[in-house]
C-alpha cells in the first residue's frame, strides 16, 4: 500500500474533511480529531471502505459533525458486517442514518461505558435501525408469547 498518510490526506481532501489536533477546539461539520482511527481503517480495510464510511457521514443531512472515533468505528463495523445491505441500496442505508442523530446517540451510550465500549453500543443501536430496513422480519423480541414465561 502507498503511504497511508498521503492516501488519507487525498481522501479527506476529496470529502472536504479537515483533521484537527486532539487538543484543539470542538469540531464543526466536516471536521474530525479521529485521524488515527481513519488511518487504521485505511490500513486494515482499504481506501474504498474508508470512502464508504465517510459517505455515511457526509452524504447525509445530519451527521457531518459526528466524525468521532467511536461513531466512525461503529459505522465501519456495520459496513463490514452487512456489506450486502450497502450494496443493495446505499440510498436507503443513508436515509436510515439520516434519521439518527449520531452525536446524541454517542452521548447516550457513553453513560453505559462501564458495561460496553461506545463503538460497540453505537453499532448495536445502528444495527437495530438498519435491520428494520434491510433484514427479514423477525418476531418481536418481547411479544405476547413470552409474557407468561416468568410467571
């Protein structure tokens, strides 16, 4: 692979994303402090995967400010776990993400980090929403068939 830093710089320029220092100001849309996370994704999964991840944030209306490491990792995990959903209907995938405030979700899951890392919790919540669009219907987890089970 060519120099990952050079590739990352080019990809981020193509997506109009700016990397800030960790100690710098709060991020604004199309800014991130997660450079090392992005480099790792690039090295482990390639440029195309990195572009797909960035598309999830930057081709939606509400998530250009969500370029935070745990959220990036969660989106990457789902793209790798369910590539057929992405290939089948990228527009529907992006519409699902557009209905979710990823920053708010991140704030919510941070309250449970003693039990589960933020990226895993975010991935689980995103999976629930994406599965509603892409996965075959399944019985409700807590439907009436189980009401008497604890009695």
